[in-house]
C-alpha cells in the first residue's frame, strides 16, 4: 500500500495486478509515493479532523481536484489501482494473495493509445488485438464485461475459461453460465449507506474479537455515498422551504449524518457527498461518472454497482451500472468479485422521432410496459437504431433509470456522439472527452451512426417507432400500468368500480360522486374521489432532464398568464436532482411562474418519490380519512406502489413534470384533457389542456438558451465545499465505532454474535409455520417500508418506550442503522395483503397455534421464543421495487428461514441469499393456491448436511404436515451463492476469508 500526497490531501493507492505489466508511474507524474504500513497510519492526518464538504479519507479520488493527465476539474483520471483480491470458489479463499499481482494472462494485448498531437494517453487491453471475429458480433454491454475479465485475468481469480465464456456469449448465455465481474466503483445513498457503514463497523468489531486486524475491513474500490434520501417536504409553497426543510433534516438526522461523516474518515476510499447536494443518480450522471478511467496510465471502462436500484440511470451515459443488494455491495467493496450469470441481451431498436408535445416520460412509460410484457428479468437491454440520434442524453438516462420497473438488470445506451456532447455540456474537459472517444473507438466500444453498422447478435429483439408514443401516465398502483392520457377518465372510473387490486378500489356506485366539503384555513374546500392532494415534481427519473423540467415551467407560465391557479390545499413541491436545475430555471425566468403555482423548490433530494412527502394539512387528512376518499397523488417519480408516496393517497400516478403541473391545475385525475376544460381563465373563458401545453419547439428554444456548461461547473465546485450545517459536524478520529446502547438511530446489529471461524454449514427447515401468505407483486416497500412510522406499530412502541416523541419518529428509511427498529418495521406496511387475514389489509398476521391476530413482529417473536422456524409463501415478482437489503435482513431477524415464491425480483433474491435465507420457486404452473396450501400447515425442507452435495438450481422436495409434498427449484443460482449459504451469509464469508488470507 502506498500513500499518495497531492494538493495537501492524504490518499492511498493500491497497486493492481496490471500496473506492473507496464511499469510504475513516471517521475514526471504529479503523484508522490512512499510505502506506509496500513490505512490506520493516516488517522492522525489533519484532513480527518477538519470539516470537508466532500470527504474521502485515504483516497486518491477527490472531486474538485481530479488529478492525472488533465489538470481540468473534471478529468476522470485518478491514481487509483486495485487490489485484485477475491475468492470465487466454495469454502476456499485466495491463499496466493502475494502471488496475485503477477503478469496478466493477456499482457500481450496491452496496447498504447496515442494522442493525436504526439505522446500517449496510456495503455489499454485491446479487444481487437485478440483477433477473434466473435467479438465484433457481441453487444456493446457484453464487451464491457469482456474487457473487465481480460484486464483482471490472472488464471486464478479470473480464468481464461471465464474470458472464453464471454467471447462465446452467443452460445454460452442461453446456458446460464457463471462469470466473475469486478466493477470499477460502488455507489451508495444514505438510506442504504447507513446500514452499509454499520455493517462495516460491525465487521471491524468481529475481526477484532476473532483476534485479527480490524483495519482489513476497508473498501478496496472507490465508494461514493450521496446523502439524498433524508430530506422531507415538511415545508412547501414557501420561498424559505429549502432552508427550513434542511434544518428539519439535520435536526432529525444529526446522529446519522455524524455517523456517515465518521465513516468517511474511518474507512479508506469512501467519499461522502453532504446533504443538499442533489439526488445520487443525477450527481452520478452529471459529475461522478467517468465513462473511461485512466488509472496510472491504464485505461478501462467505467462501471458501477449501487445499492439503489436506479443506479441504472448511468447506463444512459454508456457506463455499465446496476443495482445490487447492500450486503452484496459491501462484499464488492471488500474485494469480493461479483459472481453473476452471463446475461442474455435484448436488442431494442428505436426508429422515427417523438411527435410534437410528447415527452421522454411518455416514452419511458411506454418502453416499460413493452419490456414488462416481453420479459427481461435478469437480462440486459441494449438500445440501438436510427432513432437514437433523436434522443438527448437526458432522454436516454430517463429510460435507463427505469430499468428496475421493466425488470432488466441494465437498460444500456452505448457511447456515441450524443454522449460526448453531454460530457462537454456538463463540464468535462475537452482533453478528457477526446481521451474517452479515442479509447472507446480503439477498443470497439463506440457507436458512430454516420458509419455503416455491423450486425450484432441479440438474444431477442424489440422495436419501437418513436412516432407511436403518445402522452400517458402510469398507475394507480404500479409503474408499468400505463394509461394513455385520452383514456384516463374512463380508466379512472373502471378503477373505482373494480374489486380491490392493482387496478381497483371497489367504491360503491352510490358513493362514487360524493363531495366532501371542509374548511381549509378559512377557505371553503372540497374533495372527491380522484381529487389531487399531492402534486410533486420529484425524482432522479425526470429532474435530470431539462426538456421536461423547463416544459413544466412553460406550463406554469401559460397557466399564470391565462389566470389559472392551483388550489391551495394541494401539496405542491419541486425537488430538483441537482443545483444545476435551479440555475437554468432561474435563468429562463420560469421558476417565478412555478412559484406562483406553488411549486417552490423544497430541497435537493428524492422527497415524495420515496415517501418523504411530509404531512398533509390536518384538515385535508381528516377530510380523506373521515370520509374514506380515494385521494390522488401525481408525481414525476418512478415508483407508485401502495403506501409508498403517502399513507392517505391510495391512487398514485407517475407523470412527466409538465403533466404534474397540468393535473395540479385541474385538481383531479378524473378528467378527459381532450374534452373537458382544466379551469376558467381570468376572462371567464374555459381553458383547455391544449392552451397550456408547450410545443417541442418552444421547449427546445428555452433549453438551448438556458442550459449552459458553466452551470454544471460552478454547481459541482460549490458542493465540494459542503454546507455550514454539515461542516459543523464533529466526529471522533477512531477506527472502531463506539456504539451507544441508548441510540435509536445507530445500533450494533447481532449478525456476528457468537461467530467462530468454522462455517455453520447448510441448514434445512423443520416443521416451520407460515408467517405470511402473499399473492403476486409483493414489493420491498411491503416487506420493509421506508416511509412514516405508524403511531400504533411495534416500532412506534419501541421508540415511545425510549422517550422519543411521536413528532421525532422520522421514517423507517432514516432509522435503517438500528436493527431493533427495522426488525419491528419488517412487514409493517399498512397496505399489506396477507391471505392469512382473509381479506383484511394491514401489517398483521395469524399466530397459527393459537389463532391470535397480532402484528407480524409480535407473531414472529412468539415463534422464535418457542423455537419454531418460519417460512413465507408468495406469488410472482416477490421483492420487486427498491434494492432494499433490509427486506432480507428484517425477515432473517424475524426468524424466516425460507421464502417459497412463484418468482423473485433479481436483487431481492440475491439479498435473501446474502442473509442466509433459502429462496425456493414453485414449479411452472404451480403456486400455493393451486397446490391447496392455505398457510396453516407446517413445512419441512430437507437439505443435504454437506454443501458439496447441493447444486445450484436443483430440485428440492417440500413436505407438508397434511401429508402433501411438492417439488421446488432451489434458487441458489451459482456456486458462490452456495458458499455464502454454507457460511451463514455473505458477510461472515467475507470475514472468515479475510482472516484466512492473513494467515497465509
């Protein structure tokens, strides 16, 4: 390990196995090296005792002072190599650690990349030099996996056979072969970042107790953590909303923020972006994304895994990125390779051009519906075709962002001229962009649509003419339930009529037209079914796109000029994904009109999209609750699952920002925009949708004049300095965390309690009770809600017993650093539909032995106290939604040993494996109902006692105490996952392997 001194900051540099292939950094390099004993040596550095806006201790990656070939503030070049340390074989760690940094098997294809004016950018592993015609047919997304395998190939961690599997993708991908992948970096947000840092701190304690070096627990790849999930819309419709909401945010989260700031100093290679900076995925797109790394003269593609499922947004920039579970990300940070099944790739051809007035949001909702129907779970989607030139980078990022909603691992847009233009727009230097283009062209990773396109092979194909896309929204309960705008009124009335379900509320005919009148701060107000109570311009999906953001401003401007006004009892808000949005809204003069309609900026973070919508006015809340009104929210987000946006909005629709403003003006979703007026103008005339809707040309003109490169540069230079509230936080300069037993935010979890060096081995399930029996589409929001803590819940009881006032409960998401609260919050969603309750909705279940109906946590604790295992029965798409590790950690803490479902969402299945829970799938055509299972039975799942006798994907028999039995597929999908199961989970596996590596 080396210390790197540059621009007054101390950083560490880990030598990689490949840098030695072409020598060390030259003396002319701006880096100075000297060996040091360990990362802990740096703790006394002054950099750790002073407040820094962006802090990444011991790190070579410092935004705002990027170092390398270019002196530009936006050069993606940093002196960071990697330790290639991992073990991808069962029960055995890499005992040749000292020998890993040997010659790369493919060193002969290491090639110089010359600069146009002389000299070289650096060296790279050249795919064309392999002289294999199969590579030319590979999808671009697979080429990134191939380059990574070649660059890291030492025939031990990554073998030549792994490389051959990827080159032969056309034949191997249908066989579901396993490959290792090493992403270049890891991305976190604070909801997932806090438990990740808690786990790392806890792992250090475990290493210490086992007599090993706790400082071995350190990220070995760059980790970026953006605090963006904590701000709530406490104050709206106010010029002071940003400051007021940030003050509330720091009051609620000071302990969490201090813990994260401690993590940024205690752990190497960890950058923390302070609150108020923006949404993680927009910051990643506009600032953190490299596209191509240049590390000590070695060039390679940027790639990233993140603990937020919408990490896929970066795919729009041509960077391979996707969401993983928090525990999987932690293992990646600590040097474990990602073991993944080589995916199939769906080729999605785009042709034509969007019609006038149609937005990128309309397009992504259409694409989402198409891909859900096609079936893309576990696959990459790669976009291509002549229609690509008609989409801005922001439009592409919008489509890539919603990959989780259509079920794909990635929605990938290869780099082309549009990408390069965006890099320049967002302030990347000309030399950096030239280097990126030169590298990608040389390595056959650049698409030039001005040249004839070579045929590429895809696993399957889809095609969309952009001209066929029409204005639409999605809802009322799922993102893929698209509704064309012209059909919205009819669809709404169908939803009122239909039985309770994804498209139904079962409102009796006689009460569908009822009007509830109430007093709103002295004003007469009224609500009906479908009345809007929340209208939010929010979320990474759309606030990163200037076209739709400025489009929303134009709608507000036209409405103001015509005399339309949003009703005051609708909670309106605007939460941009970065400060750049504010700059161009102000420059265009449109923020003024948004303010007049109540869309004042409330903060820079996710807000309403993740349930941080804040309270509704008491009079509005009472009118809804007392009269059983199906109230509506319209938001420019990506998720609208029940109970997520707000407990009182049963109907939640996703729409483009300009449509959010339009619906706010109308005040209801029960409207036909083509035929019915939105309201009455100041001259007494009816105002229709067409009167306020801007043309594509109008929007383009404003974008052209208002969105400037200097805005990106100044914004990101400013946030590296932090903000006063963040900079005033003081944290101890220690490497081990001092746990406070009285803290209700940060608590030492029990994962490694009584851990020994001997793996526990595989476990079966014997005579287990069914804790819950679910239908289809149970989301991670149902399993582990992120929103408000209900006043009567077990979590609320826990907080009240510890003296926490109800107004200080905060949210489940903000308390993910405390396992006691999160265990009580597991299955605590108020919209939970559990078949054991026979139609009753809520977070309760039946204790089978007694028939008692109690909160799920209370029933689970009874079973644990009596020594009984439990299982969960579920339908299709179990665990869909956010990549929420607590949706696996929580059930584990409740004593759940297995989940039997029709199908799993990709990340959630991985998280279950990571926590030692057995995932089982019913055979095709079967489910609990068809097998006659009610959930009142007891279940036995026999597994071999030796891990070597278990195979990925094998058939397992489940025996029921009523004499029945059925066969399921064991969803441990790779040999590595079996290794994790053998160790009781991924984190114990990592600890034992790190200790073993020190002993050899």
